[in-house]
């Protein structure tokens, strides 16, 4: 989804919160838990990442981000001229996984902000390597801050810097711990975003998470997942229905994530966004976005190794040893084979990875 600023914050449009909203100050903020998790998450080398069980899944997510970012930069240049100077705020930048995307997008300046100090240090190191390799790289600044609690503008080197684009990838759901946090996050998006600027990102799909809990069949169920990921709601999280804010679940993704997150009730998100002068332009689920972008992004998809070859090449093993993980690929190949000796290859993910990609990580905005 894209959000565009209309230049006017609709501050008088107060949000009417139902009794289903839980913003109790007694709740313990999970920000420190999230920061500690990512501070302790070690940086893995390229060779080690290739051995990962979720190597291709992570690359697919990265390809999706590349397409989202590339598309919006193209759009901004169509609207403002091919040589316009672009300033970007990367909220929840992590270790700097999108720095190369900003370089390839030829932006002018990037403000990188994240709650985890170790991640920011690693982001700085990645940026230094970019600068060493290219004299044309964008300028950058780095801020350690909880973007759902602190005013990022006040920490920027130039408080009056006008932003053309704000990006928040796989991080906005942390702000839905409470209404004040969600509002602060959106305030950070809109405060320096100039009229016509865009807000893009990826976040969780509440409806899909609740559907996959399967509580219609099993009212006591609070968990789903598979061998590489799980979503589990603690006993203190009310589910029938969940609150608009503070609907905490614990998310585990092998090798990458093991910390609390929060459901993002999208209608509430939209209403909050309008309060801060943002208008919804587009929203797309990952399962729809991938085929939409496949034709234009196929070459990049292959270069990034975002899909696993099935059948595997000689001397290579599939990432999953469970043959059920590839039944979908087997069935597809069987349907398109014209002769017994014809053994084509396709790009795919294991069933476990597809389920992880199409769980909370489903909406782009």
C-alpha cells in the first residue's frame, strides 16, 4: 500500500475508540524486549546465510521490498521530474538491509532510525562500505530511538528537512501496542513529509492471522505455525474479539525473530493515517503482489535467488527434507510434463516457507 500526504493534518478528525480498545498504562512496554532481541541477534556472513533454512524466503521478502521501493521512486520521479532530489526516512531500518536499495534508487539523503543500538551500528558499517565502494552514494544520518515513542524530527541533523518518502518495512506492527504509540509513529511519518510525499511499508494482516487460528473450529486455540515459524497469543491477550491496540502475540521465525508483536487493525490504521494527513492510495497482499510484479521483476528475482530450484540441480539439496513441503511443485510439474523423460525445473519455496510468507507478512502499503 502507498500513503500520500495531502499537506494538511486533519487534527480535528478525532478517532472514536470503542470499548474494545485497551490502552492501559499498566501494560509493560515490549520495546525494550524487541530492542534486546535485535541487539543480541548476530550478523551472519553471506556464506552462513546461504546455509539458512529460510534463505530463499528471506530473499523473496527482500525482492518484494525492492519492487515496492523501486516502484515508488519511479512514481515520485514521474510526478516531480527525473532529476528531483529525494530525501528518505527509513523507520525501523534495522541493520540497513535497504541501504543498497536506496543507493540503486539514486536518492539524495537517508535518515535511518531504529530502536536497537547494535542494529544501528551495523547499519553504519554497511553504509561505510557503500561509501568506500562508490563516491556517488547518498548522505546519511543514524538515530537510535523508539520510533513509536520519540519525535524523530527533533533528533534529525536538519529538523526542517523535507522528506519525499518514508519507509517502514516489517516494523509498523510494534507501534500498535497502544494508541499513543501508533499516533507517535504516524506523527513521525507525517511531520516532515512534504505535500505529495509518500509513506510505504509492509505490516501484518490481522484478518489472516485470526482466520488461521481457526477458533471457529477450536475456540480454545491460541497458536498456529509450522516447522519454521509460529504465532502464539499469550493467555492475557483477549481474542473474542481482540482489542484494537495491545493485541499481543509472540512471533517466532527460525534464525531471525523471536519476540512480541501486535495485531494491526487496518481500518483503525486507515483512520489514524487520515488524521495525520495521509490518504490511502494502494494496498496489496504479498500473495497478489508477487504475480503482479513477476514479469517486470523476474530478472531481479533470479539474481536475488528468491526462489528455490525444483527439481534441485546436481550436487544440491532442497532446503527442506520433508517431501510434503514440495508436493505442490510435484503436482505442477506433473500437470505440465509432456513426456516421461521431460524433467523441467521451476522456482518455488517449500510449503513451510510459503505459509510463513503469507502469514503476518502480507500487506504492503
